[in-house]
């Protein structure tokens, strides 16, 4: 029987997503990834290299999924608030993504660390900043805040619902309502992106 390399790599990536989301890059263990995937751990080193390279591959893969599922297309009448709402929906359906970003920030976010998938991510976020800048020039978005900071604020507001759930419960009296949370997020982003 022929070895299915693509399937094995996907099994390992899926298992690594779970492992890194639960334990972060420092706490993750290659042996647990292999066990979760049902694959010999030597395949991880063969396909991805070391643990840092596996973490980078996980972030690249997950960022690609988000970008494909929730494109930012401001020139087609989409507003930034609705985009934020769609990212919120994606995070609700895929809570591991916000956890991966939080772990990266906590354990790899300092200037002494090279960011995982650096060039790809720089290009990805650069395209988002360029879309916001173009929308500002076209008068679709307010120009009061530079595009990079607008995108950063959007990402921060969306991610906080998932990385600080205790604050949501504390500020909202213990009850959360995803539909109301999404509606508030969309309204906030719309207000923040107008002059």
C-alpha cells in the first residue's frame, strides 16, 4: 500500500492545531502531536522540521483558512463592521485560532522572536491594510486613523471576545449572548471607522 503523504501531513497539522491551541508553543509536545495524529513522530521532523517550524506551519495553514473563509473586500460594498462580524463568526466556529494567536503573542510576540510564517503573514496583513487605505481614499471609510491601526483595532476587538471570556462575563453580568455580542462588535467597528 502506498503511503499517503498529503493525508499524513494533514493529520499531523490537525493534531498540532489542537496541541498548540491547548498548550502553546512552549508547552506543546511533539510526541503528543504524533499520538493525536496516530502517526510516528519521526514524520513530523521529516515533513515539518522542528517544533518551531511545525508551529509556523500551523499558523500559516490556519491563517490561510481564515483568509479564504472571510476575505476583506471593501470595494464591493462590504463595510468594515460587517467584515468584523464575519471574522467574529469564524472565531466562534474555530475557537482554536484566537488561542493560537494569543499563545504566539504570549510566548513568541517579543521583538527577539521571528514571527511564524513571517513573510506570508506580512503580505497577508499588508493586503488588508492596503484595502483599508484604498477604502479611505475612496471615502468609504473615515481617514481619522491610519489603516494599520484601524486593522489592529478591529483584530483586537474581535479577538478579545475569545481570548478574554472572563471579562465578557464580568462586564455583562455573567451572561453572554453571541448574537448580541456580534451586533455590538459590528456597531463599534462601524463607529470607529467613520470620521
